[in-house]
C-alpha cells in the first residue's frame, strides 16, 4: 500500500461559504474524534470521482484538526482487469467472476494487507469493491472500526459477484452507500448509512466566475452571449440522452428562435462507444449552427464546464439512467436552474418546482425550458434555491461531517455495549 500526498487546503476559505449549521456541527464533532486516527483506502490517486473527492476531503479534514491519512493499494494490470470486470458485474452487466479472477483479486488484497499489520488506526474506510477483501486479513483482536464505502450502484448485481463481495462486507462495522436505490440486501448490511457525493466549491469547476469571464470563455466556443443558452454537461452516452436534448431544443426553438443549445461532454479515449455516440449526436444536430457540441478535443476542461454552467439560462440533465448526477449539484452551485430526468440521484437534488423541474418526457422537458426562458425572475429564484440546497447538503464539508457523525455513532455504540457488559 502507498500513502497518497495531497495539496493543502484551508478550512477558513470554506468557513465563509458553508452554512452555519454545518459549521457548528463540524466544530462539535471534530472535538469528539480529535484523538482518533483515520485511514482512507482506495485504488487510485487520480482519475474518477473517488480520487477527486479524497483530494479535497483529506487535506481539508487535516486542516480541521482531524488525524487522517490516505492510502492507495498497489496493483498491476491483471488486478485492474479483474477488478474492472468485478465492478461491471456488480453494476449489473452480464458476465461472471471466474475462480481464476477471484484468486487474483484475493492475492492482491492479501499482498496489500501486509502493510496493515503495523497500522494503529481507529477507523479504516475502504472505498469500493477493489480493496474490500482487506478486512479478511486484519489482525487478531483488532479493535479498529472498519467501514466500507460503496460508490457504485449495486442494486441489480450479477448474483455470484454479489455473493463473493458480500462475504467480505458483512464483516465491516458499517457500510455507506450513495442512496437506498443502490442497495441490494438492505436488511443484512451492518450499520447501513447513506452519504451522497459532494462538490468542492473552491475547485476550478466550481469556483465563482465573473459573468464577463464566463461569457468570454463560452464565446470562444461560438456561443452568442446576447442570446439565450440551454446546456447539458455530460458524457456522450445513451443513458444521458443527448439526442433527446436535441429534440427538446427543437421544440423550444419553434417558440424561441434565438435559443442556442450547448452539449458539453468529455470523451474517454478508451471508450469507442462514446465516440460512436458523439458522431450520432453530431449527425442529429446536422447543419444547425445554434447547436454547439464541444468536448475536451475543442478545449473543454474544468474552467470551461464552470463557464457553461454559469452562463446558461437553463441546464438540462435529461438522463434516462443515472448514478447521483453530480452535474446537477454543480449547475445549482452556479445559481442556474436545472431540469432533470426523474431518476437516480437527480430526484434527491431537484425539488420539483422549487429549484428546477423533474421531467419524464421530451415534451415535458421542452415545456419547462420554455417556462423558465419566459420567466427570468422565476429562473433566478430557482437557481438561488438550488444553490442553497447544495450549500446545506452537497458540499465537501457536509461529506466530512457525515463521516464524523458515523465515527461518533460507532464509538457510542461500542461504549454502550461495553457498559452493558460491565
Ligand atoms: N464533466 C467534465 N467535462 C465534461 C463533461 C462532464 O468535467 O465535458 C464532469 C462533470 O462536470 C461532472 C462529471 O464529469 O463532474 C460527471 O459526473 P456525473 O455524476 O454527472 O455523471 P457520470 O459521468 O459520473 O455518470
């Protein structure tokens, strides 16, 4: 196992952003677990949402006075090939986890567990299935509390893969999932808890941008800043329904000829399906130059995503299937109303009619876009409501607080158990 280094973060910078309840609770819980040591364990220090969250959560927790370290497990090609297949099977893709694959999985977990022998952590938080079997190799008489944090949707897993994983996770002291919809064996999991993912309000993707700066950035991609803009930020993937978004735009365009649409999407170079879907989207957009389809190939990075989310009159996240849907929280943070598919984590973020709308069809989506374009004051009010929802629920500081509350609960449970034994 290898320790992961992070840049420093200062809590004072966040103090002025977060809500007072979170701040007061953080003060309280930090004091309660001050003498405890925490380890976060995952597979990678870069790429993917987990690493992104830990790069904020770990240094910010340290600055709060929490004793926390981040470790990543060592692997090699064969291990990553096995864990990718395992991951996919757990998310419901067809396939099986062969005896050979299980052997490789366990060998790497055992190899990494050699490091644990000298650890003196009070809490070990293991992220996702890749290192889940580490618990099998813990010391005898270990008093450490082990917590498994699952970031994926395991609601309809391949049964054999789930059984294999379950034999490890049942030994943990607590399990954290993103939301109830993602959990298969609701009753049998130890101390089941739910935390949503969160955004870092001071990362380049979310830091406040002046309107003029956002306009300058988006105009580089051909956006006319004097005309209304609707956007969807997401991968080119059938589940994100970019083709449906173009249908929405076409309906809106009949009533609002000045409207523009931006589809802002990142491309993974190793994902051929993503490229195919991008080409389909480009074909559907055809010669309509008011549809801007842009990816990192055109220069889209965090700041550009920020600019599109800041400058759009309305954001759409018309997904058909979705995990949490971080783009919704990101959009709200820029005070932009979001219209989203009534599914997955989008349901937890959009309060229908308060900060945006939950929709089922293209027609309904178009109707709501039109409503917001015709009522800029309503759009502004909804955007503000969205930001407040994120401030209370979906900032990185709330994520830290959720961990602290769980640690505290586990300590309390143990001390009440001990006092009963005495
Ligand atoms: N994203 C990005 N550039 C893009 C498109 C998306 O950085 O061109 C980011 C987006 O801002 C969000 C993440 O990718 O942070 C997507 O997360 P989400 O939960 O919405 O969907 P996922 O892709 O994980 O299904």
